[in-house]
C-alpha cells in the first residue's frame, strides 16, 4: 500500500536525520580572518567576506572521538545598500572517513539588516531535505531566526518554527527558549575569540522520529559560531563542535575537507 511505502521511506529519512543531526544546520555560522578576535559590537554575527573558509570539528564528549568535519565557505556577498547585505554560503559535512552527509554540500543564504542576522528556518530545512532527497516533492514553511546586533547577557531572542512536508509525511522543527547567558573569551585551535553565549531549546518531531536537545553556542561578531555544545533531553553534554581554522578559498590545496 502507498501509506506503508511512504512510512518506509520516511523511516529511511528519520534514520539519516538521527545519524547526521539535522539541527546542526540551524546554527548560524560566522567568520572573518585574524589571529586574536575581540568582541566588536559594530559587526554582525555573520561573515561578510566572500571566499572565507571556516573548518570545524565535532567530537563526542564521552570519548573524544571525531563525529564529523564541517566546512563553511562564504560564496557570494551582495551589499544591497548601507544597511542590507545578503550572503550565500555552503556547508559541507563529512564523516571521519570522508563520506559526505546530507547528500553533499548544501547551499544556504542569510540576510543582514542593520546588523541583525536573519535566517529563514523553512528555507534552510527545505534546502537540507531537498539535497538529501532531490526527486521527492517537498513543501516547507515557517519563520525567521534572528541574531540581533549587539547581543548582551539577559537578552531574550525570538522563537522560530518550521514545518516540512515530504513523501506524505510532516517534519517539524521548533527553536525556543533562546536567551543570551554571558560573555566569555574562548580559546580554540583557530585562536582566541570574544564571544556571547546563547542557549536555545530545539524540538524535532515526525511520525517515526522525535528529538529534544538544548544547545549552548558561542558567537563572535564578524565570525559567528565559534563553538556549539549539544545536550540531550536530560541535559547531559553529548557533543562539542568548535572552530579549528579560518582560511581563504585561494589558499586551499584540495577541494574537500581535510
């Protein structure tokens, strides 16, 4: 029967999503190029330099083993006017052995308005699922996640929700309880960064898949996500992803992730 066939297909989707951790795409990734980075309120929480490359490593906290490598590449920057900028970028995730996740690099877009970074959650979710299942009919809708300029401890950020319809099934993502906890200087293999720490709760729901997590993310103006910690429903730290290098596409010796 068609319903049974759709359920089977969605189980395949759910298994891939569970292994890959789809909400990794919901974190805003930012960048720039220097050795010691300071907290500069005048910069947006996103990179506006085309050709910049950010390399991340995500590891399991329990044993330190590598979960994946993540490369973000800023492709194009369109400076619409003095207050508005659009950035097209690419996220490429690979297993330690080199196998790509999500069907290969996913191309995404953010808009920066008067320093506020806006990401369309529905567009992002739809881009990831379409990349994984390019022949499947897909419809997605939802709101915008915002990283306002000049974040400071105590700020409460807007919630965001998105729904995707694929293969006769519905997949929903909600990002709630978003708040700025503190400022902190973070040491990483890529250098020292002055950051704000943002907490948020994420819920993913589907007929055969449910996931609840809490994330703490360190953001640096002009760079974006420097570190991303993921906790399970019982607030046990599961994985940590951090920036390990910042470079330029001109300097890359290969087309893939190291």
